[in-house]
C-alpha cells in the first residue's frame, strides 16, 4: 500500500510541467494617468520616443512585462500639446502600428466610454504575433500590446486578449489590490 | 441602312430607360474647411444627432440624389470638445455600423504628410434590403465630417463605383479643390 502511494506520488511529480512556471496575473493602476490593467510577470518601467508625421516626436512611458515568452506592454504617449488633434493622432498611431504588416484583426475597441481600436498583426520575419488596443484619453495615446514571441509559438493563446481587454479607464474598476504604477525614471 | 436605323433606335431606347447621369461638380465650404464632389443638385439642410458621448448636436447636411444614389455630407461642430475627438469619432463610426452587416472597414487617410487626416471608411448593407451605404468619417479642426453614399434598391447596382468616388473626393487642403468649385453656404445653427 505504502509502495503504491509512493509510486503514484512519483508519477505525479514526473508528469508535472517541466517548462517555466507561469506567473500570476496582478492588477496595476496609475491614478495620475487614469487607467488600470492586469498583467503577469515582473514589471519594468522604461522611457522611449514615438515619432509620427502628424504627431511629431514625443516621449513615451512603457510598462513592460515578460512571461512565458509573451511580452506585455502598456505604452503611454503624451501628446497633451496637440490634444485638440486627438482623433487624428490616434488614427496615425493605429495606422503606423499595422503599416506593412499582415493584419489579422481590426475592430472597434470600446471601454468605459472610450472608443478606440483593437488589432492583431503578424510581425515581419516570423517575429511573432501582436494583439494591441489603442485609446486616446486625457491628452495621451494609451496602447496595450501583447506579443507572442516565436519561442512561445502559441499564437492562439487567450493571454493576449486577456491583457488588452483588462484595460479600464474608470479606476474604481481596478482590482482592489492593484499595484500603483511607478512614475517614469528620471 | 436599315440595320443602322435599327441600331440607332436601340441606342435611343437604352438612353431613354437609363436615368441620366447628372454631371459631377466640385463643392467647397471655406468656412468649414472642406470640399467634395457630387452629382445632382445639392440641397442644404440642418438636422440633429445624438450620441451617448457626443450628446445632442445640430448638424449641417448637404444632400443630393442622382440615379437613385443618395449622397450626404454631414458636419457637426465640437469646437469645445476637440480633445475628445477620438472618442467622438469612434462613437460615430460605431453607430454607423451597429446592427448592420459590415462589408468593409478600413483606414481612411486624406492629404499627404503632416497635413494627413486619419479616419475610417466603412461599407454596410442596410437592414431590410434598403440598400448599401459607403461612409467615410473624419474629425479635424473641431468638426466631425462624414460622407455617406447610399445605393438605393431602385438603383440596385450595389457594386457601383460612384459611392467610392464621392467619399474619396473629400479634401481638407483647399488648394487641392478644383478651380470653379461651387461655394456652399453654412446655415446658421441655434
């Protein structure tokens, strides 16, 4: 009896997944920026730049996570100085995102009174597949982008949709234990 | 000779049963900052629009009908809510296609380079076989401008190139407008 139980336990241990453990999803919130979302993995904060012919050059703030060879990014482009051109700036950012890429999905995004768009594209040179959502809120282009890298290879994973659909602009809808997102590095 | 007469008579018959294609003209409204081309006689009207985000709005409508295709340009002013333009435009596009069969939904881009105005072009089948509408939607300089061309069932040629010709004729850089374009009046809104 004891031997049988041991054999079963050993079998279970051997059958357990040998790949990297998938991280738990956590809620994140930025009260100054007015949005919240959920993502797995360790948070890194980066700065970058965005360039559009209409928008010009603008600083970007990127909250990045990587888990199970899927990269999750929340990108915030501050275009407050041109906020009156909101529709055009959002349209340009969406256009640039999908330009010269194979578009698999292009549809309405509608969250908390905000209308935007959601896309799924294939990256060139078998670089993976990205699902993204774009919104314009309070003088900022807010984009969530999840990229399944070739090392993951499961391009049908629901995790991409889960990430981009987790955005909320009503911060009261954020998870109760949501972590406050840090300000960008100086 | 008899054959020639019968051919001419046939041509005359065809011409008689095909509605005359009215000539296309350019129209311009310098105050509102756009121009377009359309056939038929343009009539100016005011109307109303209501969206959950946009709220109630008065609209300026330029409309013509030719060969059982209705051409419509609608202008709404949001000068006090320009920073909300992206959502207001998105709501208008969403309402246009809601509960309809969408045949096309693509980027619209008018004017080159830094003058580019980005919007959407959408083709829908109207419910109850009421026709097919091609729409283009833009938000620029505080105004939401939409062009809609509806091929009515009485026309029946739902593959007609005329709706695309209409929506693609929009220009926001007025130096591109044909010389001699007809000046459109801007009706006073309340």
